C-alpha cells in the first residue's frame, strides 16, 4: 500500500471522531491497532477502511458501552453480522435493566427525603435463636462474589453428606465488598449437631440476636438496585438505635436465583437491631439507693468485736466481694460487695475505719455516716497540716536573712 493512501493518527482521529490519546489507548488494549507503526519514530498510520470501525467505537462509547463489549461486537461484525445484532440486543436489555435500577435508587432517596421511609421496603423485626452453622470466610472483591457463592454452596452440600440443613443459606458482610474493598465475606449454613469442621469448613454457634429485615425480589436483588434495600434497613429506627454494633449486614436467601422469576422473592436483607431493655422503676432505684446509704456502714464495721452474722451458705470473710453471697445470707451488702471487692476511693474507702481492730472502742461500732468529719473539718485539718509542713522552711529562711544582714557589703 502506498504512503499516500495511509492516514496519520491526526487525520484518522478527525475522520473517526476519536482523539489521539484515545487511539493510543485502543492500540494498547488491542481494540483498534494501527496498520503500520514506524519502528524508528513510533508514528502510527491507519488504513481508510479502519475509519468505519473507529466511528462505531466512538458511537458505542457515547452510549456508555464498555470496551470489552465493544470488542465483542466488532469481532462478531467481522465474522457474522447477525451475531453482532443479537449481541447488541442483549446490550440494550442490560442497559434498560441498569437504567431501571438507577431509577429505583433515585425513587428510594426521594421517598426517604419526603416521607422518612420507603414504602417499597417495609421494615420488620424478628428474633433469631442461637444455631450451629457451617462457615466459610474469604476476602474477595465484588466481581468474585458469584463464584464464591457457588463454591460455598457446593462445599456445604458435600460436607452435609445427604443430611438436611436446619436453616437458610446466608451471606454475612463483615466489611464492604466492591471493586476497591475485599470484605471479608462469610457464607454460613445452619447444620445439625453432628456436623464437625474440617480443614476448609469451620463450624461455630451463631449467637441469638434480634434483627431488622426487609424482603426483596429478584429484580430488586440486582446491583445497584439492592443498595436501596440495604439503605432502607441501615437507616431504620430499629438499626440506628444500635450505633455501637459493627457492620453485620446479611442476605438470608429464601430461594435459588436460577429457579425463580424476576418478580419472585429471593432473600431478606437483614441487620442486627437494638434489643429493647425494660426500664428500672423509679421506686426500685430509690429503694436501692436508700439501702446502700443506710446499710453499708453497719455492714462493714471493723471496730466491733462481735462476730458477723452469716448463714451456712454464705461466703467466708476472706472471699467476700460477691453480691449474691450477701443476698443469700439475708444481710445488706457492704462496701466490698457494692464495689465488687475492689478499693473505691469515693465511698468504700471512706466507710472503712482507718484504725486496727486491736484496742478499738466498742462504742464506735454504732456510729453512723453523719458522725464522720464534715467537709469543713477535713479542710481545716489539711490546712493545719500543710502549715506545719512549711514551718521548717520558714525557719531556714529567717536564719538566712539574719546571716545576710550581718555581712559587710562588697566593695
């Protein structure tokens, strides 16, 4: 082919509506290579017949078709035009599905901003009892999830050996799984008590918990539409009331994806919810506070020589410190019981007498809290002790000043 029939990269780019930078990238990925590349200068030259291929690439890129799909369409067009047409039909259907998924996400945000919640994803709660599960955990990215799920299901079925599972197949996301983050992701399946772990499959007990969930169809299960269901659960009152919980979103499957239609239920999107706790009645709190104030001094009186009252099942003196022991003996809890047997400088240390048992006055065993020195008395005692500690320093200072007064000034 003569040189005048070849097109430079600039001329070819103007005819194909592609920039020189894009042509260099397409050459690197093998999508559109130049006809001739000068080994000395690196200049690229194209044939006029390649202009139409460049134009098709420009149009498909404008439709947001990936380079991989564009390469398949061009290969099909070179071999058989009908194959290329069928592939484009599949791309149209996939584009329509993705557009519907994006619309679902936008409608979800619109509903949450306008109404506070999305009626498309109603939130329910349930209690899940503790159960024994087989587990496979792996770090992977988003495009590896489908392969991991197929391998985990097959491994669980082989490990059961014909036995029936006792619960649904579940995916637990212990971290974000997408193109940039690798989880980890855990696949679990409830199993009977006789199943034992091996080198590939672990067996553990999933603790009982309360969870909030919403049910989705196969059409809502596709990415990115499924993000709306995750957001509905995460922003619900049941889950937001538990901010300290770690990310434990899960997909609890009800059916196999290949066995159902797009409008059939496929799984539940669930997350652990806050457990409601019964509030303590106000009278109970007041009674417990009064009991601690009145009973603690007389319970732990070290000044009395009388032996302490104990029931046969009470804890010995050396091991005191457990609240249940005091309750079993029928006595009021003392400072050690109230504070777990540890020194507590706020109350327990104040209630404990500061002198030994030997030579103690028996009358002191009946003193109450109001007989302790007041705050003003303790402050006065501390001030007096502080003044006494500075007395030697003041004496030395007076001696130094007296010595300096008798010296002759230097000439």
